[in-house]
């Protein structure tokens, strides 16, 4: 068994000491039984094997890794290093970095192309998006004209890239082949920036364009406007503008594509919308403080809303559309984001304040383990074949 072979090579106490053990190990495909955790303060990526729910490797990358993406067809892992302005490309077979590519200022979020051979990476401070060829391990284009580019989404054919601008109330559309912005789709009224450049005022534009699992529609919540636009990702048309709660964070899709779930941090509520026309709000449920993410599982009957502000999960029952309790992590746990296994049975949540990853059994809605020695300030969790996201 792979796990037994791996653990024979690990001396007792090695992981507890925080040592980098990537040179002694290798992962074997398929990679869907590993959880990858970027640790911002220890500049590494933890690898958790989901059979034992234990850390089996720590991969050294650059400073302040923000997000991880796994390209399983090419056997590569990408980590954006925000402080270094680079992206690390790691070979999963050897767990060694095969390339470090310099990008623009503060690369954070990224998205894989439908063909799996390209990564789009937002340089949030530089107002640019980098396109990286994953076969040749090089940046091919750097596109300007964005406003704090945050998360992004490809059209189904990969020809268009929809970019959520944290610093504006519109979605930018990039022609991937031409490498330029060709359209701006407003989520609110007008095309004004959410805040003037250099302003100290807090603002929140568009965090993400969340696509339905079939890639046909995109949902873009505009924080300052309290609205959400529904976009046709093939035609670039805005199909509807929906009223949500106060200060919506972003939309999260269920794996079956039936619902979009939107945490509204301003009024501590959660909106649940149908993804079929007329895209109506089905329920508005109780949320919590500083909600950073939503994960769903167990045949999409249950949603877990992550509250960093209250150090807990709010549980939503998607069959009754009612609140169904909560899971407390303890004061100072600071839960960031999570991922549910592809079979919908377990949820892994990064606890940045405790340097742990909590494991929740989705069906029973209970914590079954806290994984120690993950690294310092774990910022998220990612898996092959799962609904991955970052902040």
C-alpha cells in the first residue's frame, strides 16, 4: 500500500519537528486522495493523505504561498508566492520544484484552463493577469487594465477569461488568444470604480465569477452594491441582476449545479439562489461574522458556511432550507477555507490560528480529527476532482 511505503521512510518525530521531507517522498497518481495545504507563514505546502488523515510531506515553496492548484494530467502543482511575486511549479512525482516563474506584483488567485495546459494568475496589486504555459513552464502573456484582479473563470471553450475585479463593480473579459481585455460587464449601476486609486476607504468590488458545473453560467456578486449579476459565459451577456444581502462576499456553487450560495457579511445572512431562470432567491438563512467560504456535500444535502469571525461553521440543511446547527472550532482558530472530498463525505478546513486542519464528517456533521503539524498559518485546502476555491 502506498501510504505504508511512504511512512516507512519517515523517522518518528520528523513531521513534528516541521522538517521538509519532500526530497524523500513521491506521490503516485491518481492524486485525488491527497489534500494540499498552503502555509503562508512557513512557506511550504503540506500534503495530507486522506486514508489516515495525516501529513505525509511538506513541500518548500516561496514566501507567503496564497493558493494551490493541482494539474493532475500533467502531474504538476502550482503555488502562488505573494511576497516573492512568483509562482512555483512542483513535479508531483518527485515533489521537487521544477520551475519558479517571476510574475507581476502580489500574485494570489489562479484558474486552470479547460484544456489543462494553461494557468491564469491574478497579480492583484499590479492590476494584471499572467498567462502561464504549464507544458513549457513559462509566462506567455501579462495582461494589464484590471482593477485588483481577484478570482477568475474561463468560458467553457477556454477562449475567454472572466476576471472579478476587487477594486471595481464590473467583470473584465479577456480574449485569451489576443491577450487583452475586450469587455467590461457591470454588476451594479454604471462602470465607476468601487474606490478611487490610493483611497484608504474600504471597498469590495467583485470577488469572483462563480461558474455553474457545466460552465454555462457565471454568478458575480458585487460587495458594495449588494447585487449579483448572472452572466452567460459563452456570449458575455448579462442575463439578470439579483438583489442579495448587505456586503455579499461571493457565490459558491453546489456540486450538482442546482444552487448558488452567497454569504452576506454585512447583515450576517446567507442567500440561496436557484441557478435556473428566473434565478430566484429560495431562502435567506442566518449566517455569522466574517464568512470566508461555503462547502457542500453528502449528496448536496448539507452546506457548511465558514465563519472566520466567530471561529465556527454554520450548518445549512439544503433539503429543508433551514439552519441546522453549528460546529465550533474554539476561540482564535481562525478558519479560512475548506474542501470537500470528491465523494462528498469529508470536509477539510484550514485553521490558520491553530496551525491545524480540521476534518469534518459531512453526514454526521461532526469533527472527527484535528490534524497537527500542518505548517504555520494554513490558508486553504485543495484536492483533485473537488470544488476548490480560495478566499
